[in-house]
């Protein structure tokens, strides 16, 4: 009861209507107030995670308790929390406080399974009586713990969730559960089972043996299908399998007669069984983010249904009978392919049809031909023009870089040829915003500006962002003057993660990861905006805040404690997440808007020193930060602070004793834009003249080196340096090492690179030396230098770039070994590789022989796939060559060149085609070498003609013909 002696009147609290728990929605908050009408401050004392773990599981399985009893239990829990905190601060004893009555919550501890096993050994009689148990499946001892759980015969609620740990990239780690012991079926009292965020590919069969199960959560797993007898869980009232890989549902799902909530969103469902209409007690059905093109008419039998979510599918029709559902209050049909909707559906006041091509006429198809069959699948064979045709019939196209297109029937009225290029991003015109990361190369589609009659679907592969929980993926398109973000969905396609968008025009496209953006439209009546990244952050718009509706956007950026400690030298500074607010109007709000931010980590209303709290306001570019603490009224609760503003920008809450906090905040903000990287320079073991250069983010260095160690060797990576997203740098070969100056990426003898944190900043080059290597080895080096940098370079970074060595980054050694005098002593990468004799071309234009192709192959490098495509090889042939020689780049190159040569040995123009392909691939150096070989062949041919006396004779004959 010590907590109740705190002087509560000294705190300025939230209104009682505020939700007491940031992890809970408004419905759960009202549930807490209903079941436990304690004072608001009492609710605010307990962290959100503990409210969820202590109280909600019990409320899910038992009737409404006596209010005074719950108040007493709340006080007991507060005392329990104090004891747990004392134990966490260094006391070794944890067993006693964790076992609270019939509840055991160990998922908040990193070694919870170890504590459970110890409790089971030392206090077995009490543990086997536990009814509510929570464990983290990220725990390394979860496998051992599973075998002990069937002994808990009284268990009613079991949570074995993953997602409690994060990897070094900041992403939530899934738990290690792939199955459950068969003895789990003995838990006859179990009513609530949560296996979310794990690695289940099939639903454990023992779950079907739980006769009392009412709540089952298996979201964020890898389930491909549900068992055929899934309907035997006859008491199930809540089932969530969102974010799995389900393609269909068993017919027995209709036997779940007591099911009230069914969430199957973010799967790959293509059809629904008619039996789904037998779920007569279902109140909420969530099927968003699937691949449904239609829904069964039997859904009209769900008389209890209140909410039906079908957005982000491929629906082309919906049954009019849905309008007759008596209790339906929400019907979400956004982002589908609906061109026409029954009048009964359109008349519903709660239907959402945004993002559908309503009113557009569907092109007529031939008799007996369905819409799906009318799409002609086109296997795109790329020739030298890199194009494909599109007709009014529509087609599906897959490019070699795994970019997918779907042109619906009627997208074009006349045949149209589409030209495409996949380009390396150029920072001069690919402008990234602060905290954006580039996830793909640039796709250019021509002709620009042509408007399609129906939306064309594009799927672009991308590299998943490092901070996946804080970033969202969007496709960005260039209009010729500026870039804009398209409505994007992330879906799996053919085993790849794709960014999907729909367009009516073609231009330039790329995939970008940006901080998650929550947005809403603010009407005159006011509204509420929550952050999906940090639910504790919210913005309250009161009535009368605006005259005309305006759109508001919110982005939240978490700040690692390491970044703050690095700048402040571990001075104990703490900061809340960064909040960025923007709107589409230049006019300030008519009434103040209330913003709620969480207090910095470790700070609560109990230990808050208001003199150390600073509220900072920054401009949209983060260049200036102002302390506005004295200009606003801060209202404090146990874990939040609230204040009012009339315009939007960056807002940041700091807790520190430092006086010049604005300068510290600016440095920390700038530090968030820098990436720590290392440079590597490796030489191929079988051909030291082939050098691999790469700029690797610090966290990827070890995996990259491990992958390359079998084929490459070289020095240790360089020291760590810092670079910006989109920064240019150069590699210069020095001290007796040189490269071909005619390479398109060569600037003043240096290789040009652009650093993008999620792309491969790698190039392979062949190096030479003017030194005679027959007598000695060459010990050279490669140095890396900064080039152009993005706009608005932070002052601190600019300061480090000044001075004599301001542009130098790192230097790594390169050694070319001494050449051996006998060729058979060093057979090189072509040892064991045999080719048929070749003579490409003709005597007059010049021949290319087998020896010529072998010489050319040594200079191709990693561009071999692009060259092969420009030579006319199909994508399937390129894939086959790459797969058959996947461990040897030399054999891949030779296989590509000689496959083309054998296919074109009878073509008299094949040599000119080779030269053209090299130029189109950006390899002017090789094109020049081929032309030199051909010129030399012509000269030898002319000399041989003169030697035998045929040239004059031919000239005389030609003159005679000309005179006729």
C-alpha cells in the first residue's frame, strides 16, 4: 500500500476519458473502466504490457468480477510490480514475485523459460495449479519448456508468442516454434492459445485435440493450409491467422458454429468455400489483403455479421445480397477491381469503395472466353531493343529482372510496343528525402505520357528495409519534374517480395522505404490520429479546428539510445521518439491541436523533474531546433505529456541536464542520417587480375566475407567510415595498378560508385600494370575518395571533410603476382574448359576466332548477363548458364559467349551484332577491342591478296564493270 501514499495532487493527469494503456484500443480501455472503476491514476501506474498480461487473459474467460475486489487486486499488482522491479535491478531472487496466484507471466523476462523450469522444480505444487501462463518463444529454452507444459492440467490461457526480441537490424524476431508436442492435446481446460510470431508451416495436430479451445491466434507464421478437420474445434469463438501464406480454406471451416471473429487478412487466398456461409454467429470477418476475385453468395447467410473487410483484393464483383444482412455496419471494399457495384450495395451508408475503377467499362471478350483466360501470358524474350508488344487482348509480362506486369484486356485499343530500361540510380535526379532508403534500381518505361484505358499492374522486387517495423515500402514515380509516391501494397509473388502498384501512365519508377506514414482527413467536426509505430503518440483535433477538410500526415522515428550516448558522451540524456506532422494546407488550424507524446524511456510521473524536460520544435529539414518548453503548457500523466499547437513540424521531447539542448538535438538528428560502412578489395583466387570492390554496411561485413571467402582472397576490410544514403565516392588504383579508362563508370581514371545502404555497392574490374611482371610481382593499392554528397550536409560531417585529406576514406593493398614463364605451369581459369573451333564473320569483314573470344571473355566481368541479353540470348538461357556454373564467374562468361557464338556461327553479321551489344551494355572498351581485332584481320586479308597479285586484278575487273 506504499504506492497509495504518493502525493497524487502534485501530478497533472490526463482526463479520465483517456485510454489508460497505449497498447490497448478504446474498446479495451472502456472494458477496463467497466470491470475496474478505480481512479484513473491507479490505472496509469501500471505499464501497458502488464495490464495486457495480468488482467486481459482473465477477463477473456470469466464473468465480470466484483469491482472492489478488482481494486484490491490492482493494489496488490502494484506492490508486485515494485518487487519485480527491485529484483530486476540486481536481486537474484525472482521466483516468488513472478508466481502471482494462478497467473505466471514470464514473457517480459529474457530468461523466462529458465525461471519457469526452476519454479516447476522448486514449487511444483503451486506451478501445476497455474491457469494463465505467458512465455516468449524467442527464449532459447522454449523447446525444453514445451515438454513440461502438459503437466499444467488446469491451464486455461497459454501465450507462446515470438516478437519479444529484435535482431541487430531492429526487426522483430519470430519465435522458434515449428511444432508442438503431441501431449499438448491433454490440456483439456485450455480455452486461449496464442502462437503468433512463430515459424509454424503447418498447424500442429495436437491443437485439434483441445476440446475447450475458444480463442486461437496463429498470426505472423508461415501456414500454407489449415487441416481438413479444422472444424472439429467446435467451441472456437475467435480465430486469427493473419499474415500467413494460406491459399485456400478447408470445407470444414463451416462447422465452427460458435465462431464470432475470423481474421484471415494478408494471406494469398484465391477462393472461399461455400461452407463459410454456415458461420451463423460470425460478427467480424476480415479477408483483406488476399487474392480473391469473387466471394460466394453464401456470405449473405451470415445474419450476425457486423463488419466485413474485403479491401486490397482483386474483386470484380460482389453479390447484391450482402445488402440484406440485418446487422452489417461496415463493408470495406477499397482497392479492388470493381467496375460496377449493385445499387443495393452503393446505397449502404457504411460501404467504402475508394480505389476501385467504378464506372469504367470492361472490354468485350470473345464468346466463351473468360476475363482471366482473355489475358495472354507473354514470356518476354528480350532482344537488342528491350521491348515487348501489348495488344487489346492484354498480356502478362515478366522481365529478366523479375519485374512483373499485367495489362488487362482493353488497356490499349491499338497495338503498342513498350520499351524498358533498368537503370542505376543517379543522385543528381533521384532525390531521397531524409530517412528514406532506396530499395531497388530505377525502371524506365516508354513511351512516356501515353494514357492507358485501364490501370496497368506493376510488381517490382525490392530489398526489404532494415528497420521493417518502422519503415513502409512505396513505389515512387517521376513525372519529369518531381517524384511522387503511389499507393503501394507489398505482396509475395513467385517466392519474391514485391511492391505492387497500379498506374495509368508510364515514366520512371523505383521502390523506396520511408518512415511509416499515418494519415487522416480532418473534418470540421474534428478527429483523432494515432501512430501505428508508437501507439502512445496521438494527435487530437477538436471540433471547429478547420473550416475545410484537410489531410494530415504523421511520421514517427525512433532514436537509438546509442546515437544519443555517442553525441552526449553518456551524460544520461534521454529522448522520446521523433514526431513529424505535416498537412496539405498552408493555413494554421483555427483552434489548438493537442499532441500526446510518451515520456522519455525510464521517466515516469513518479520520478519526473520538470526542470530537466525540454520540448523541441524543428523545421521540416531538421536544420534548426528550438526549445519551446516555456512557450507551451505541458500537462503530465504517469507516462505521457500533452501540449497544444496550431501548426505542424518536428516535435521532440528530451530529458537532460544539458543547457544547450538545441545543438545536441541537431547533432543526434544528423547522426541518424549517417551509415557506418567498411570497404573491401578482394582478388579472385584463380585470377588475381580480377578485383572485387565493395562498400558494405558495417552489420553486413562478416556475412559478405563469409560468402566470398571460397572464391576470393585479400586484406582485411578497411576501418569504419560514415556515409550518406546516395553519396558518391570513387575508387582509384595506385602504385603500378591501372584499369581500362574507357569504362563508362570511369571518371578521370577512377571508378565511380553511389552508396545506397540496401543495394549492392559492388563492382568487379580487371586490373593491369605497366610493370613487367615476368621479373617481379606488383604491390599496388586501391584508395577510396569522397565525391559529391547530398544536399544539406550536416555541419559536423562537413567539418570532418575539411583539410588536406578531407576526401580520402580508405586504402587497401592489391598484389599482382609474378608471371610464370610457362603457360602450363599456371593454366588459369580456363583449365579444363574445351570449346569447338570457331570462325565468326567472313574473310572480307574479318573473323573472330576461338582465341579472340577467350581474350574478350577475360574483360567481361559481372556484366555478362546484360551482354548476353543484348546479344539476343533468352532469359531462360541466361538463367541456365548461371545456374550450371553458379560457383565460377569465368565459366558463366565463357558459357554465355560460346553459346551465342555457336547459335550465330552462320550469320555473316554476327560480329557487328557483337559490337553493337557491347556498346548497348556500356562496354565500349570491349567493342573497341573487337573492332581492333576485325581491322587487323582486314589488313592481313588485304596484304595476303596483294601478295598473291589478286588485288590489282580485282580492281581492273571492278573498273570494267563500272564502265559498262
